[in-house]
C-alpha cells in the first residue's frame, strides 16, 4: 500500500508502467486521471471515456492503486485548458508556434500533448478539433496558464 502522506496531487498523468494486476485495463503509456484518495481509502486511477471540445471526460469508477512503484513512475501532465506559449515550440523543422500565442492544451489517449491554436472567427475565439501532437511532455515547459476565468453558461462571478 502506498504511503498516503507522500502521494502526488490529484490530476492528469501518463502511466510509466502498467498497473500490476490490471495490465490490460491500465497499461503503460496511457492518459489517466489520478486521485490520491477514494471512498475506499487507497488512491485510484480513472481512464478517459469521451472527448468533447478537446477535453476528456473520465469514467466514474477506476482501479485501486496498491503499488508505490506505479505511482513513482507516473508522468505528471498539465491540466487541460488555455495557455500562452512562453518559448520556442517547433511543430516542424522550420515552422514554430509564435511566442505568446494562445493555445488550448489537450491530450490523446496515450497522454501525448496536443496544442490547438486559437483562431479569431468574427468576435469569437475558436479552437479547431485538430492540433499539433507532441509525444514528449517537455513541450509543456513552454506553456503558461492564462490568468483569467471564463464564466460557465450565463453565470457571472
């Protein structure tokens, strides 16, 4: 059983190894939502179920994590959402995403980062359904979370 006092925070991760005893359900190299707590006590991992507007919904039930080695090799990923580019991000040899560009960060089922470039359409900001995929999560070092919130529905805060 993992030491509950030294668990990483809840959030998105890529598995660094298969979950022992659940190798078919939680293999190495996939996107998971990790919760360092559960109703039963031990941490759990959840698999993505569907993606809408470049954001994942996760299953409501998952698998208990008893192996501290599994937790130790999880690769932390930034939260899905809006970011600005803070450095050089090359998408091809001679082509790059400009610094200070607004992007939406999303993932595929393998936990690869996908950057969706903002585009102005009329008076709206639009994010396409296809973006630029990066297999190495180090690209996230060049992303800074945008410092504003977006009202949900018609509710203003």
